């Protein structure tokens, strides 16, 4: 299990989807959860950085678990997910501040994700608001953005949740690059992009 967490954590950090100490990863096994430690460096995870606790009940080491533990528990209870990746992808976060949903314009993003909803919460880190809203959204979508905070992606395996996270950021970067070129895919459908 450690090797999988290390691989995903390293890829998240090296891809720029998290800074040195941000984000978290978890997996569910029946009524148990393994989640990364509060403040751990995902790019350099060690054995002590994986915290095991109950889906419903706290273990004695719960104080070491990520601050998002309650949100992860709510998602597991409300969806069929067996893995969650929470990341801070910069291009997707930037778009989340201006958009109510992120709609990929590239072929792969459109095929894999279709649309990523953006939800607003007054308190964005480990909050009751997110416990209530994210599970329902993640029943329908592979990934959801929390405005100004980051993404939550689900899967049956950590690799799958990482794929949705990576695809979301890749598509968000393409959206921002095409807009920087003066091209708006939405306007193209209505014939308003005179440069193109």
C-alpha cells in the first residue's frame, strides 16, 4: 500500500498538482480508511505518513490524519468510491474562481470528464459544508472543484482518482492557453470569434 501512495503522491507533486505539503490521498477497505498524515509531503511519503482509522469511529491516532478526514469519510459513505485524491491544481483553481463549471474543450478531457462542477463553500478546508455537498456531486461526476481551494476526485483505485485529477488540470491549462490566444470555444459555436 505504501508504494502506491508514494507513487501517486510523487506524481501529484512532480506534476505541480500540489505544493510541498498540500493535498491528500485516501483509500477505503470495508469499514477502514487509510489517509495521508496531516501536513505530510506527498512527494516524499514514508510509512508514518499513512494513518489508518475507522470509517465511522476514530482511532487513537486520528489527530494525525489529514484535516480533510471528515470530508473523505462523507464521500466514502455517500458514493461507491474506494479511493480519493484531493489536489490543488493551479490552472483548475484559477478557472474555479471565474467559472461555475469547467467544461473541457480538448478531445480527451471532453471524453473523460465531460464537465467538472465548481462548488462554493464559505469554509473550504475540512468543513461540514463540503461533507454535505461533495458526496452528492461525486455520485455523478468523477471530479469536483471547490472554488479557490482544489479538486476532489474519486475512483475504485488511487490511480484512477489521480487520472481524473491530472486530466482536469490538463484540460484547464488548455482552456487558459486557448483564451490567451484570443479564442473562446464557447463563442466559436456562435460565430463570434472573428480571429478564427
